[in-house]
C-alpha cells in the first residue's frame, strides 16, 4: 500500500492511498461468487455462469464497485494509521484510478484532530457553590415528603381548597364548538398541581361537590395543538367529589411505616441525614470535577475547532440518548410521540452545548497524552467486569462490543479527569 497525506488548510487535508491487487483479486472472486447466484444466462443453469463468460458478457468492471465497498473500510483505516494522522469526522472519498490489473488509487478529504495547546490543568483553584453540610430543615423536608406519600384522601363536604383533589367531568369548547381531547369523565385533579391549562385549577377552588362551574381559560400561544393555541375556551365542569389529603401523625409509628428498618422517628431522621450526607458528598465531588475541568478547558487553546466535529458530537449524543431509551423499551418514535417533540428538537437540544463538550473531550485527551497515561491489562479486565455488572451483560459480550483500544482510551481519560480533579483546590 502506498500512502501520502497533504495538508490543504488547518485541520484539513487529502489522504491518498492505494489498494493492491493482492487484496483486490481474492475479493473480486468473493464478489463474483456472491452475485453469480442470481444471474441467469442462456445455456447455463441459474447461478452457474463461468467467470470467463461473465467477464465477456458483463465485463470484470461490473464487480468493481462491490469489491471497492468491501475493501475500502479496512484500506482507509490502514492508510490513516500509516499516515500517522487522527481523523475526527467522516471522510469524503474519491476514486482516482480503477484500471484493470492495476492497483486502485483512492483519495479521502479528511478532517484532522485540531492541535490543543494546554495551559494549567493541575493544582487549579476553583469555586464550588455546593455545601457538604446537611441542615436539619433538609432532613425534616425528606421526612415530610415520605409522610405525604402515606397520606390518604378523605371525602369532605366543605368547598375545595388548594391542595385538595376533585373528581370532575368536563367538556371543553371554543366558540361553542367542542374540540378533540377536551372531554373527560371522573377525572381526579389535584388543585395546584399544574396538570391543566393555567387558570383552570384556580377556578375550581371554593366550589363543592355537586356544583357545575364554567371554567374559562385561554390556551397558551405555544400550545402543542396549533388549532387551539391562543384561543379562549370554556370548560363546563361538574364537581362530583372533593377530597382532602389527610397525613398521618409525625411519630414513631409513622417512622416504622416509612422504613421497616427503624423503630423510632429519631432513627429515621438519622438514617435520612446519612443518606443526604452521601448524596451531598457525591454532588459536591461532581461539582468540583466539573469546575476543575471547565477551568482546564478555559486555560487551553484549541486551534480552529472544525464544525464537523461539533456536528459529530451532536449525532453521537443523540444516538447515545435514543439507545438508552431503546434499552428501556422506548423506541425513538414512541419517545417523540410521548414528549411531543421531533428529531429536530432533539438536535437543537444537544447542539446547544455540543461545542463545549467537544472542547472538553479534546482537552482531556490532550492531558492524558501529555501525562502518558496508559491502561494495564488488569485495568482493562476490571473495566470490562465493571461495565458487565453495570449493564447486566456477560463479560464476553462487553469484549465483543468494545475493542481493547476503546477501553484503553476510556481508562486513560478517567485517569486524566482524576488528575485534574484530585489536584484542584477549592477556594
């Protein structure tokens, strides 16, 4: 294989490489065996045309495109490695020579990884706004939340108040005409929950069971049903029941109902304090890591970040997100339907901070390279086992999905992040 690389401009160049006849010939044979199965020629049984007859009738060149498609990925990867360049986006290929019996010549317009000029990334001084201390009020709020989860709804004869739940029928109309989705029967609505259009729930406060109320609201201008956006609607609403939330007493019995591992309210509060302390410690460490990495990125200079890298980061993030959804049994179509969003909305969402994520990745990789971080075989094995446990997969399946190079890269990145974070000081 002959390989050459020519810089055309910053972070862009042309990679030229050849594919030799030593690999072209056997691949042509494979492609011929694959395509001849569907070829019917007079005088030969279908799928049994001799190679010489095929070449005479169709030309050997008819096999070239499939052969190239099969050989190109490995040939390109080998050329990139031999040229010693790091490519960061999909290339644009151009075949410059495919003469019979000769090596084929291909060019690839490539985007190369931009140069990162590191600034300070160790012993950084950063600000972290989070506190690791747990206040009594936070413990009490956690207990109160658990207490409210055990609350019961009790029928009341008095008028509905904020926080009560009403059971209602409603029929909505605009200019006297009912619209799709504007009708409901025996619907349980907590007043103040914000489930309905702004203003709807407020107009039910003060009404009793058995009353019928004309609730008049205006749909928001950005309402998802465009035919209703900005329009005034009337909902004829019948209140069937009013229920008040009745919370249990704050005592030792409540504590045991909340958590069977404790005997007293004091024990429950202490357990919650420990949980909150651990959560805050994790949040503090995450904030410290983010602040230290942000500082290291700000101190670095990246020479002309290619727009293609940002676009690749957006697509990578979207694919990762939708892949996680799919593993939970939610297809992309289902996700967009549930959320009322589109592929374009998701693209805009990830596009917002894609440049920052791309710069961060480049700087951390540069730190790992500058420090000479590598991964031992023991570290690779541990990483595989950890991933297998995290995703409930077989170890061998993880090894099939992730190459050793990918694992080495991820471990080196973790070491770089640890170095930046562990040496940072909080002011």
